[in-house]
């Protein structure tokens, strides 16, 4: 079927805007949806035709990402952040209140076709929740009075551009600054020094700094860059991982919001080190509100000769950066899934090896690093490797940004040298009667009150940045259940142990929450978790069971008091599922039941 003239011109415009390159399919889909309100089958047909791609290729990308939809979501789509800290701040009540105000049910378009309200995974505003997205733009610090105002603006059908700006103001909440957040870099200063050193000495400085990646795994940055530099290819690429999807993490948001020069300078230093001419920032869709500001920083840097051809007058040093937006998929933070997404495909992790440093974006040598890693690299180029190595601990050099949220008086971003104790951070942020801290997000480590003297560093408790605090009033089972729901929602579905395992784990946790769990379910969860841990294809599956494993071990009471049923009860109410059939056939005899209840 061919698209209507309007849809045709929308698709034409999107294809032209992104150079007709199939690798830009994600950006084209975003542009078409923004104009057409959704991605109907005709738009998929037309995109496939215009790009010369099989329809299934476009369809699989369009259906993979949570933010794409084939039916309209109305003039106002509101997605409430579903992280546990948003729940603790009253997310569920506020969402319900908004739905009542607007006469809409979650997950269904309102009868007048005006509004759609639903939950989404964490939107990166844990320090100012509950938060939501409206048509992709962040609405932080929601309260009942703000919801009243939002409902009124929607009922009046006011365009978002005319809404009070204070509704969209995202605070930085920097509470403790060190060299990254507190000492401004003069744009170009690191790059000038890097040019004086040249690529080899620059890599030697990076090596001496002992910088390890800030995205979680802690791989040594100099080793990654050196290997990429050695790899043969037509082009080399510098990719910045700005997906920041781990619930409870928001420090990259702050770096990009107010220290973008530092990050872009780090990427440009990397380009010099590995011999790249093109850089790509993968910005999570939830940070759409940052896009214009980031583009203007890039323009300013081009005008200042810090990007483009012959950077800082050095002939042959050509490099530029473009920004690609994601569309709501946590798995795209995994580096090979991220590269797939940058190539316009569903974000499914690749088989590795080969690793991106030899075969990454468009199968060319590519480095993928976290936003904060590039910020550190810029500082190292400016101040030298020895300066950086002197900060932190022997195996964890430098400072680390923490995203602190939950039961604390002062949520926000804190910069500490690696090696700080959990207890120190709790004291500084004004933790309220803390029982546990989830360090590094759901895939990280649950640190109980007995372990608060542990140190945050690769030697002890590693972290990508999240630091979620739970007071003694919180139910750690509910925390783990929220995380189990998150992983089941975000599993990409590529491999069975993770797809089925995360879904079963979620269902058993729900069964326990409903008071129907037994010791048998606990054993079943333990076997499931072992399978997930050992047989999954990527890091998501390997870590998805962590919150349940760790809370079971550290807070056994939170589980045991729920085990009301001594014998096994099925996780699904099979008999209940037959009720409709019984009503239709008018039967209610013993044979129409799976198990007849004791009279
Ligand atoms: C499921 C999953 C999600 C991830 N999400 C992110 C992310 O949001 N940001 C990030 O920098 N790294 C993330 N990573 C780690 C990346 O795969 C990769 O290791 C990292 O970007 C490398 O950068 P670094 O060496 O600077 O840490 C994730 C890994 C997994 C398995
Ligand atoms: S482990 Fe999960 S997220 Fe990773 S590839 Fe398998 S299904 Fe996808």
C-alpha cells in the first residue's frame, strides 16, 4: 500500500534530512513519528522503499524501541518514570491523580484522542522525582499542584511551547564538586596540550593515569584506545555512550547539561589518539531536552576551530561530532547494542569477539566510552597522567561522580576520589535512618547497614554511579521486585535464559507479593537465577538477578514473612483463567475446574 501524500512528504523530508543513509534510520523514525504522531504501516513501507531496505528491517527497528508506536498517542503523551525512588516519592499516586483529572486510563488513549498516560523506565531524574516525560521532554519535581496545572494546560489544549518554563526546569543539584565538576576547563586547553604531546605521548599519559572506564566494567581506557589505534580500517570512530539507562543514575545528565565542552574536548582528544575523523554521541531519548543546548555547544566549538577541518590550525587533524538520539531501550547502553542502534537496527547485543575496538560502528575500529570517561580524559590531557593517578586508590584512580537519590536530605551529584566509604557519602547527603544502599543501580551491589564501611572502588564496591538510599522504613523485597520488573521489561528478548528468566522471576516476585509464595518458589528462583547468570548472552542477563539474589541473602526476613503458603501454589491462576469459558458454556461442575476448592 502506498502512503498518503502527507505521509509521503513527511517521510521524504525525514529521509532527506538524514542524508538518505540507512544507518540513520532511528533518527528518521523519530522525525516521522514527531510529525505524523505515530509510525503507521504505510510510513514503514515508504521508508523501506525510499531506503531500499527490506520492509522487515525497518519494521524490526520500529517495533524494538519503547518510544516508537504504530498507533497515535494523542497530542500529549505523558510517561511517568517508574524507578523505585520515583515510587518512594509518590509516583503511583500522582499518575493516578492525573488520570482522574483527565479521564484517562493508563496505557489507553483518552476517548477524545487528546492524551495518553503510561509508565516508562527511569528517566534519569532520580534527584528530582517523581518525574515524567511529556512528548519526550522532561517534567521533573512533580507534585499535586503541578499535576493540577498540567491537567489544566492539557484541557485548554495549550501548545507545550506556551507552558510555564518552570515545569521543564531540570536542576543540576551538584552537591560536592572536585576536578571534574568544580574546575572549569578553558575550551581548547586540553586539546592544545594533546597536540603538543602527539598521539604516542598522549597515550602514554593516559596509560600513566590508570584511568578506567566509568560506564561500569572499568576497562582500562588507554588499552582500549591503543588497540583501536592499531586496528586497521578505512575509518576510526569515537563513540560517546550517553545512554545512562541504569535506574538511579543521572550524573552524565549533569555533565552534558553544564560541562559539555569537557566531554566534547575528551572526544576530540580521543580522535587525535586513535586517528578518527568522526565522533558520535548516543544520547538517550529521555534527554531530548538537552539536544538543542548540545548542538549549540558543538556549533560554538566549530566556530572556535575546535572541531571541523584542521583543528587548532593543525593540518590533517579533522574531526567532527554528531548526536544520535535513542528511543527508550536500556539495553542500548551495552556497547555493541548501542552500535547496532547507531546503525539504525534493533539494539540487540552482538556476539563478541570481535570487540568494537577492531570492529565497531559500520564494522570499523571504534572506541565506545562513557560520558564521564571522556571528561576524565580531557582533564588528563590538560593536567597529565601522574596528577590523575595520585587521586583515588591504587586500582581506581581519579574521582568518581555519584548520583545520590532516595531517602536523603540532599539528593544530587557528588564527586569523590575513589575509595570513599559508603558511610561517608551517607553522612554527606543526610541519609535518613539508612538500611541499605543500592550502589551502581539494579545491576550493581546492594550494601546493607552492616557493610557501610565498605569502600566504593573497583577493589571493593564498583559503580557506574548510582547510589540509591533506602531507610529502615522501606521494604527491601519491594525494592527488588521493582528491579525485577525493570529487567523483565528491558530484556531485549534475543536469548531464552534472559527473556524467559527475567519474566519468570518477575512473576514469582509478584506471586510472593500477593502472599501466595512458598519455599518451593524460593528454590525455583534460585535455580532460575543460576541459569540466567551463566547462560545469558550479555551483561543484562548476567546481572538481572542480582537484586533478588542479594536482597534474599541480606534481608531474608523481607522474603520469609511473605511465605504464607507452606505448599506449592502455581504462579498462575490456571483455574481463574478458565472462568470466562465456564461462563460461556454455563458449566460450573467439578470437571470444569482444574482444582475444585475444598467445600
Ligand atoms: C545492559 C548494559 C547497560 C549498559 N549501560 C551503559 C550506559 O548506560 N552507559 C555506559 O557508559 N555504559 C553502559 N554499559 C557498559 C558499556 O557496555 C560499555 O562497557 C561502556 O560504555 C564502556 O565505556 P567505559 O570504558 O568508558 O566505561 C552497559 C552495559 C550493559 C551490559
Ligand atoms: S541477555 Fe537479555 S538483554 Fe542480553 S541479549 Fe540476551 S535477552 Fe537480550
